[in-house]
């Protein structure tokens, strides 16, 4: 990952004062409060992007006027951060394509049709969390998990009468459990690599905080399930009847997720896997859902086959609406294709600009140094790392950059105080990987919100695993972790 981060100072060698460095952050927060109050749930349609660009402008203006930072440094910082997210942007587009074709082809409707008849509201949340955790461990990707099984599970939750924000919380909690400990996860590999820790040593050490966090999460979801009464029975009947009447519900459609799972097990690159899965779903739609494709194309002058082909292509790139005879089910099966991801991509680009300017100016480093000065012992060191990781997610808007920044800034402190590198790598993952999805303008928060159709601030309170993990990291470190005094003495003499 070619990210060049000026960790110590800007090109002029002057570190901005912390009180100055916080100004762009305050501007962003003030703008966000204003925009959310004005636009509400439509804030991500343009208002948030403007807030990020305004905050970036303030950062650049202060740095150039007061600290004489050259424009070229900001330009390079933006280029570096944006270039690091190009693959993620491509994956986003393909996810939009895949989620639409899985819906129109009947894959998701089939999963929902059978799922609502098997699950009950009482244990739905706990089961959803477990299912997503297992899939995410196998795939190593929270994004893939949410975009595939997550979409189906949130539909099942709707049919069972479980609020979407509860479902999203369970889906995300499970997905990020796997993303955090899977040896196939890019964040897991990145954290271990930057901290110079053996990958499986890193994973085994993370189990001490990750497993207890998941146990507490499952307990909460298990108890919460008893408060959902079977009022969704009417909805279940409505969903099954209208899905069965509209789609060709067939277990053959499940060949698509099975083949997708095989490609993931064979470690086929994510872009190839998601694109191939989309094409397979498109073929499935041509075979099983011809009536739906003809309705989507809505071009009677063309032959049936040509209309079907046009319908598949439209499913790939634009929004589709299927009339099932039920308004509730219509909302469920509506898709947006690749075009539905454009607002998210626009937001990510603006977020990357803000992150790039904060890093290039040295303001992010200045803020984190204040946190570094508060370090006194194990708990304060781990707490400072957790706070810095979360702060990096807010300011850089990308979990990968946050992991690199956090480890780079704390590596020397951990060595000097005699702590093993695995403590740093674990704490970083406990604070960056899982909290990225809780921030509306972070790439993860934007992606999962778009895919699940639930605003980030709506599902945030119910992602129990994602904010229990950082707290568990601090708790476990206070009980188990002790510095290696001999190693600390050696480091201080070097």
C-alpha cells in the first residue's frame, strides 16, 4: 500500500500548535451539526461533502498562511490518500452491481423466503451476529459479508418485525468480528505487518479481547430478542406470498453464493470475486427471472431475449423497481446498482481530501502528541492508543491510514516502555478496525450505511461489539499486561 505519511513534521519542520490544529476539526463538527439540522438524513447527498471540503480549506489556509507550508505538500498528501482508496472505490461500485443482481436474480429473495420461515424474532439478532461472524472469518472481509448475507439478513429482519437499526447492528457486529481476527483480512495483515508482529501471534493475542467482546455482544442480542414479540407473523406471510408470486423462488439460485464462497476460499482477489459473482447472478436472472427483467426493460418493441439482456444491464448500473403487489416488499427488492454508490464515492473522495490535508499539515500529529504526553502507565498507554486510533478514523476517514498512523506514532513509546509489539498491534485493531464503521464520513461507515440502507447514526448504538472492543482492550490491558523492564532498559540505552 503506497502511502507516504509525514509522521513527524511538515516540510517546513514546524509542528502546528495543538490549539491551532484543532480548528479544522471544530469547523468540521460545527458544519456537520448545521448540515444535519438542515438536511437530516439527506446530509450525505452533498452537505457532508461540503463540510469536509470547507474543513480541508481551513486546514490549508492556516498552514500556508501561518506555517508557510507549500501547496505541493497538500497536493501530494491528497494524491497519496486518494490513491490508497482507489481499489476500495472500485470494490464499492462492484458491490452496488452485485447487491442489485443478487436481488433481481432471486438469490436474496430466496434466502429471505426460507429464512423468515426458519428464524424467529427471539433469536434472530444473536443468530444474525453469529452467521455474519462465521462468514466474515471465512472471507476476511466485512464489506463482502455485509453486501451479501447481510443484505439478505436485514430483509429477513424486516419481515420478522425487527427494526432495521437492530438488524444492522447485529450484522455489523458479526462482520467486524471476522474482519478483525481472520488471517485473510487485509486490516489484520496490515496491523501485524506495520507493527512487525507475526500474523498468527497477533491473532492469538487479539482473542483475549475479541472473544470476550463477542460474548458480551451475543448476550445483549440474546436478551434483546426476548423483547421482540411475534408481531411480525403477518409481515412474514406478506413477504413469503408476494415474493413467491413475483420471483421464481428456487434453491438453484443459491448456486451463486456457493460459487462465490468457493472463490473466496480459493483466495481469489475481492474485485474478481465480486465481479464474477455479479455476472453469475446476471446469468441466473436470465434463466429464472425473465418476467422481471422484461418488466425492468419495459421495451415492448424489442424481442423478449433482448429485453432480458437490457434488463440485466440496467440492473448492473441503475436503479430498478419490481412491482410485487406489496408496498413493503417493493421497498425491500428495490435496487440502485452501481449508480447508487456514486454519492458514497463522492463522499469518500472529499473525506480523503480532508484526511490528506490534516496529515500533510502536521495537524493530526500535533493533536496525537498531546495524547502521548498523558501516558503514565499501561492503562494510559493503551487508552492513548485507543483514543488516537479512533481520532485517526475521524480525521483521516480511512481505517487503513488510521492503522498505519497509530502504529507509527506509538511504536517507539511501546518499545521504550518495554511492551511487546503484539500489544500495540492488538490495541490498534481494537480501536481502528472496529470503530471505522461508526463514523458517518469514514469509508467503512459510508459503505455499510449505503449497502444496508440504514443511516450510520441510526445503527451506531446497536453495534455493541464495535464499541465494546476498545473498552475491553483497556480493561484486559489493566489486568494482564506488564512491561518487560529488562527490554525497556535495553531500549533506553540504544
